[in-house]
C-alpha cells in the first residue's frame, strides 16, 4: 500500500481600518494570501539548518517573520515576487506580542497596526510579510537606506486588496494567519 503525504502552506489576511474619533470600522477585507517562492525556501532553510549551508541556514534567526510592509500597488500577488511594488511603510513586529505561535492550530498569528496620524493620504493596496534578514530593523535607516536593502530579508507572503486612502484619524490593523495543513 502506498501512502501519499501532502502539505500545504497557507495564509489568511484581514485588513481593517477604524476611525479613532468614532471607533467605527470604516474598511474591512479578508483574503487568502500568496506564499511566495522565497517563503517556501525560508521553511526549507529552517528545516535544513546547516552551519556550512547558505547564510540563512547558518543564521536561522534571519528567517524569522519580522516585519509587515504596506504599499500602494494593485499588481496581483504571485509566487515569484520578492518585494512590494510600491512600499510606503514598514511595521517591525513586537515579538512575541504581535507574532504568536499557536501550536494547537499549527499556525502563526500576526497582528500589526499602522496608527492614526501616520501615512496620512497614502494609498494602501498591498501588504507583505518579511523575514528579519541580517538586521533586526530596530534602526534600519542608520545602517541601510531602507528596509528593502537589508541583506537576506525575504518576502514570505504578499497580498493585494481593494485600495483605500489612509485618513489622518484612521488606524489600520493587519491580522495575518500563517499555517500548514498536512494530510496523509
């Protein structure tokens, strides 16, 4: 008898915007996301941690899901993508508070926020999850010109959603769930 195993990486993204003056939700969308080819390689690197392997294999902390970037491009998500097309802002995740592993669900749950009073007037239409790379991003601009120039920082997942313009009193909350299903 032949046993066939299959596993699938998945992600679900929820984007909600709230007006902080009224407390009301003014925008909401939920979508499945695209795990990128780099995201799949991140998982393989974590499973194949070799001191003599690739730099990310020898430094597994570089493969941690570390930040969420938001941009304005509506180009649909695809597995081969490695960057956001038009990045506007990046939120470094507070670990473990904004990135939690939930063993019972075989998931990682991520919550990140772009607060009111920031990125006012910016069009939001894409989001991506990125690994740490060689820098923790606490002060990326002091060492690197942008988050995007951090060596070995890789996009794990990306998704687009119907665009909206962020208002001054709007806070935007990203809830991203990553997981793996396995069936035998």
